[in-house]
C-alpha cells in the first residue's frame, strides 16, 4: 500500500510536471504568435497607408540617392541608402513606392522593438504581452511617427535603430555581455542613419559602459573595436562620391570632407539663422510648440501614463537604468527640437524619438497598473491599452488617411511646362528634391537645369548640375567670391539671371522672396513663374486658378495643404506687386481656406487691407498670425506700422505703446533692421 501510495504520488508529480511543461510550451508558442502578429500587423498597417509614389519635402532626393546609390544631403545616411537600395530592387510598383515601403518596414520594426522592450521590462506573462502590444500601438497612433512610417524618410528606420538599441541596452543592463557588444556595433552603425540615433542613445550608453568598466567589467575594452567596425559604413560616402553619381550633395573625398558631411556643415551654413537658436525666448516658443504637438498627437492620458511608467521603472533597481535612458531620450529630443533643429517641427520631422520613449513608458505603466490584479490583469491591461491608444489614433485621423495620396504631380507639371534647356531656380524641398528624383530615376527632362537658390554659393554643384543637363560646363556665378555667393539674394541671383536670361528660358519657383527682375517682367504662370527681358501683360487670374486647382487635388495631408496654400498665395503676391488688389485679396483668402491660419497668406491679406486704409482689419489679421507664432519678424514690423498709422489718425488711444512693443520685438528678431528702427523711433515720440 505504501508502495502504491508512493507510486501514485510519483505519477502525480510526473503528471503535474508534464502539465507544467505543456503550459510552458503553449505559452512560448503564444508569445511567438503575438510577436509575429505585432510585426506583421504593424508592417501591414504602414504599407496600407504608405504613399504609392513620390512624396513631398526630402523624399524625392532621398529616394533618388537610394536608387542610384548616391550621396544624400547631410549627413549622407549611408546605411539608409544601402538598405533602401535593396528595397528599391523589389519589382513592386514604382521606385518611389518601394522606398516608401522601406519606411513602413522601419516603423514596423520600431513598434516591434517597443513591444519587446515593454515585455522584457515587465518580466513576462499575459499582462506583459498586452502591455507591449499597447505600447507598440501607441507608437503607431501619433501623426509624426505614422507619417515617418509611410513616406520615404530616414526617421522610421532611425527609430527602428533606437528601438533595437534600447532592447539591447535592457539585456546588457541585465548582465548579457553579448548584448552589450552588439550594442557597441549598433553605435558604430548609427553613423549610417540620422543623427538622432547617436545623439539620443550614445551619451547614456557611454556613461553606463564607463561605469561598468570602473566596476571591473572588461567587455567595455572590446567595445571600441566593434564601434569602429560598424562605423566603417561611412566609407560608402567617399567611395560613391568618387564615382560622381547623379545625386551627390557633397564631395566627401577627403577626411575633412567626410567629417564636414557627417557634421552637416552645408545645412548649418545654409540655415544658420534657424539652427542652434540663440534666443532663449525663441527656444521657449519652440519648446511649447514641441510639447503641443506631442500632447495633441498622443493625448494627455498617454503622457500621464508615460510619467507613471517612468516612476515605476526608476523605482525598481533592475529597470532603473532603462527608465533613465527613456527619460533622457524625451528630454534630449525636446532640446533638439526647441534649440538645435526647430525647422523640423512644422514638417513633422521632430518628435519620433519622443514618441518611441513615451510608447515604451506608457506600456510599462499599463503593466504596472494591471500586473497586480492577478487573473484580471490581462483584461485590465487590454482595457488600458485601448483607452490610451484610441484617442491618439483618432487624433489627426483625416491627415493620416490623406498621407497615402500621390503628392508629386506638381513636380511633373513644373518640369513638363518649361522650354527645352530651361533653367529652373527652385527654393522648396518639394520641387528641388522632386525634380532630382524625376531626372535621376524616372529620366524625365534631362535637358532642364534645376538650381536651388539656397545652394548657389556652391560653384562645384552648380557646374555639375549644368553639365548633367547638357549645358556648358561653367559656373554661372564665376567671379563672385563665397561671401557674395552667400548673399545670393542681393548679388548672386541677379548675376545668374543676367547671364542666363538671354540664352534660355528662366523659370522661378514662387516663394516669399521676389524674382530678381521688376514685377512687370515676371510672367505669372502655374506652378512656375517665367522671367522675361521685357515687360509682360498681367494674365487673367481665373484660368490660372483653375489650372492650379486641377493640378492640386483637395489634400488632407497637412504638408500638401501647406504646399497648395503657398502656390496660391505666391500667385496672389504676383497680382499684388502689379497693384491688382481685388484679385490678390481673393487669392490670399483662397490660400487661407486651403490651409486655415496660413501665416504668409494672412500677412499678405493684411497688406491688402492696409493699402485700402483699413488698418484695424489689417492689425487684427497680423495679430492673428502673431498669436500662433510670435517669432515672425514681418508681421511684427507690419503690426508696428499699422499701430503708427492708427495713431496718426487718432483712432486708437493705445496705438503708440503697441507700436513700440511690436517694433522692439521685430528688432529682437532682426537686429539692425532699418524699417523696424524707424518705427521704434516714431512710436517713441
């Protein structure tokens, strides 16, 4: 009997052990299915909304750099170009669409990385799985990251690198030396992606590695070798530049040239007034804009959950290091967006690392709240994930649905509408990058020379573009030193037009600046103006507007709406310069209807009212602009002028203090401005 009892107990133990093993096998299988579903589902979602062809801003140039294995604009992104080239070889759709799918893959990998990170921080279990899924879904719900994952840009693949680095860092902090060495390799490869990867991940990782070395670990001594191995991807830049590919935004054939390209020397030179902002008040305005975008896209509940997740991670010794790195990423990205590169705020190019960190922190908060509820934990985790993700997913829903539209039609219209061997002087990334793609990849209009106004100081690039278009190999700005080239608005552009206008057609992309010829010598057309040697008649507005409306279909994408408004507003400025105020006002109002609150259109509409003597309406319009963006110098100066004019008419008792405040604000934005100084003196009387 005892034997039987013992035997029975033994069999019961074995049976229980088998059941435990079976449950473990089932759980591991379920985890693998969830992991696969997160990756495949995220990729499918991004592909479903991806732009099928050429997109706006830098997408055309980056796609062309990938397809031709060229050298992209700073910092070159060699790893991105190589990986995007592999995607461009997949025979599905057109080349631009294939590179858009590469961004979709990057976004999916980043979401999958958030899922893996949250699951690792939570320690496993059904609640941890659902918390990880919630973090991944939250990441894809914000407009900035969703856009980065559906168009050809470097931000989604860079976010995937950040997610991989965080997963490896978590494993390394838990004692996995192989993960630590793999993290060093990722650090070297970061030179092949956007600078966000090395700016936001490298500093805390280096500090942590030095701390581990001081504690007696020897593996940090091997890390520099792996960093150097990954950094070898930078050799792509001089090797490809030496081949003179169609896309070659620098000539990094020397060590100094490579260093300058990686340090974005060209961009810092061209946009020196917008990078590394020196005014603290302006930085504060940019920070509020960054915070507003983050809150508007992800929602207050997600931000509060991220704060809870940060506290929960930092309080636990085993997760403290990862929590501190995630907190550092949010703070560093805020500084980057407010101070170092605020230009990316309007174009939704800043904020992807913050969205990644907030998603991971919010996922951790979901587990922290649900993990203590026992069997009810998974249900609570799922419910919390839905509560956090639904508001973020519904925010900007119209814009997200509109991201998949074809937005490159105006580039083809611009190239097709010019004469053979024409010279196109562009300024926007949309036309400049799009034309590069159409010529280098699609083979359209190889005879047209497209020169970017902001880059005319680079004589080598100017000559190279003219040579590729079949023109004479020379620099149109020959004889001007670099200082004069940098002052292209005053010297280089008129010199260029003077030399080229008798030889071929010169087309001008309209923007906030005026062509370097008198207004009667500008033939208004869409989407490009034509520069003429003799005065031309002012065309009727209706046919131009109808052509523009046919070209620019109703857009839901915020960037496309801004482009539509810019083209319509530029047309209005052409009529305003020819003193056709009624049609100018109608066009400015049309631009405001397309892009509500458009600053340029609103400011110009105020000018029309001021020319009519309606200064109260003009002042109200510029005050509307300044309420949204107080750092605009032209509306500030105009507001001061309108206050002064109201004072002369004795219609506003508080006009002079208002004029003085606006004039001084304009001088802070543009020190030494003569008009603002004169208005300050007038108001101070």
